[in-house]
């Protein structure tokens, strides 16, 4: 499904990130548990899209997973990748619905910060142009920072995804003043980006405890959530884990 095939009207979308099904699979080097099976179950449970991050070191999602997802999904694939030539070639071969450009460091456990767009404007503008031309919606994963949002707009991205990690970490560690300040920043920057004409997504670290205030921002059109949902699936199963996230999002939005 390419960029134009999705109806953008309607409810807040939930993209389920299945990277960590692959993390568990890779712990034993075999084929189980299968991320494609998780993706199909997520679709059936109400996910509006599937997100998968093909990292340079292939620590979780593999090239074969991306091939399989492109074949089996009936909801859009949000293909997360670093801005490298190798990944650009892979994205152009598959032409997924969306390509989300993220910063990537080998030594990090997860995507730690947002992309530094303002410093790399020219390079990124050239990098994303062929992806846009191929029909992919290009999303840039950035901190809730006015300078980065303006730069993402200037380079021609259609979408920004705001990094919610600092907000979620502050919540988890009981730094409540900081949490509230991060939330305020996310709220302000969602409105700012929307006013520029960018579609606004958000994600990273969201849980049942932190999702509602972000889901309530009227400008946010999609949340991408992975680690918590896959973790919660251990205890209650993937379908109930997603149904509950969906319920919290819908309730917050209403
Ligand atoms: N959005 C982006 C751009 C990400 O890199 C990630 C993590 O891979 C997520 C959303 C999902 O974050 P989490 O797994 O913490 O829910």
C-alpha cells in the first residue's frame, strides 16, 4: 500500500511496532516467534498500521521480515530506517506506504533522540526526494523542537513523528514537573507543526499510563507503539494488549 492509498480522515491511528517480536525470535536464532504472525494479529486486533525498523546491524527486524510484511499486510507499513544509501535502496525497492527516517547509533539500545534535521538540511532534502517521488509518505522522527520542525518542513517531509521518550521517561522516574513540561512542549509543537501543514505523529516509550494525554492532542493523527505492547502481550496476549491501547486512545480522543 503506497502513500496515497490510505484514508486520512477519521480516528487517531495506532501503528503497532513489531520489532521486539523479532528481538525475542533472534535470541534463539530460529524462526519463532514470527513477527509476521504478530503483524497479522495486530491488524486483526485493530492496528491501523504496522511499524518495523530495519536497523543497520539487523538486530531485530531482518530483510526477509520486510519482504514478508510487504506481501502479507493489508494495512500500511511504516518502514523505519536510518538515512543511509543501503536503506534508501531497500525502501525504493519496496515502496512502503511510509518511510520514517530515524537517527541510528550502533551502541544505543533504542532510538535515543530525534533526528538532527536542522544541521543536515541539504543532505536530507536530497535523501528524501526520491522516496517522495516513489510515492512513500516521508516522516521524520524528531524532538519537539521548533527548529527541527521548521527544518523538516523545509526539506519537504510530509509528516513528522514527535519523540515522546523524554515525556515517558520523566513519568516512569517520577519527575512529574519535567513530565508536565515535556507534555506541554509536545502539545505546543504538535500545534505548531500542524499549522505549518505537516501531519503529526508521535511515539516512543508510550504505555497505558502515558498514552492518553498525547492521544488527546487534536493535531496528532497517529501513535506508533511497540515495546510496551509486545511486553504486555506476554501477560495478556497480543490481541487484548492492543485492544486496551486502542480503547485508551479512543477514550482520550473523545
Ligand atoms: N517511533 C519511532 C520512530 C521509533 O523509533 C520507535 C522505536 O523503535 C517507536 C515509535 C516505538 O517506540 P516503543 O517501542 O518504545 O513503543
